C-alpha cells in the first residue's frame, strides 16, 4: 500500500495519523505540490483533481479524498462504529470537517501562513467568521461529550482534529472554546498518537512555485 501525500497538508496528516494508530505498514511517497509534482500527466492518471492524498492499494486500485481514505481504512476497526446511526453520525462529521472546518480554518491558515492574504483582507475576515462559527458549533457539541460520536474516539475525531489543532496558526483564539481544547487534549492522549505535520516550505508562497494554487 502506498500513500502519495504532502507533508504540510493536514488532509494528508489525518491519513498518516490513522495509519499510525492502526499500525498499518505502508510506503509513503512524498508529493511536492508547489514543485509541480501534481501537474504531471503521471500524477493526473492517479488523481485527475491533482490533489493529495492518494492511497494506492496492493491491487493497484486508487482512492482519493482524505475522508474517503479514512472511511476505507477504518472498516472493521474500533475507529468506525458499527451501528447505522453512529455510522451516519461519523459521515456527518466528515462532511462538516470538509465544508466547515477545512474551508474556513484550513483555508485561512494556508493563506495567512503563505502570505496570500493579510488578516484584514476581506477574504480573511470572511473565513475567520466561518471558522469561529464552526468552532462554536464544535464546542457546543463537545460540552457534554468526550468524543464526537458515541462514546469512543473514531475517524470523525481524527478528521476534525487535523485542522482544528492548528487553528491558532490561523489567528483563532482556542481559549474561547474550552470544550474544544479539552477534546484536543484527549485526542492527543490516544494510543499511538503522533504528529508529523510540517510547516509550509518557502516554495508555497505566491509565485515561488508551480501548483494548482498559483
């Protein structure tokens, strides 16, 4: 099994985290998004969307989209509840993560850290408002729960954790959300937790590299 991923992407990090916690062996294939690695015909054959991560299975099958990869890898493990209602709740949080957390928290963090916008830019203001709303909803949900779904740590937590734990890098004050802070700490106490998310390199800045983001 191979994982094509970008070290600075939290979408890729969430997959590496689950693989570590499952103790699943795999070959990691680094993809430098801003060096043009995703712009090649070879990479487009793996993922026409030219995004990371991509999971290549032993039989050559390819799976894209980080949360779809989490869902696949978690089948038959404690990281995915078996009951239909709990399973639907996991899907709910996977959708929330991509539409609310990643787009606001992740999008704002990326643009600020790579110098694409400043904090007073209208896009930054809009994303900050969305991020605070998402964190508020998350905090409300976690006030009487240890984890997002049922009574246990699942891929719902892994997915939402990925961008939420770096919210401060987007200029967001996590102190306003104590239930979220406590949940982050519980996630980091889970067996085989690891964090190898890397900072964005210099070639991620505007005009410094070649990618779908320029």
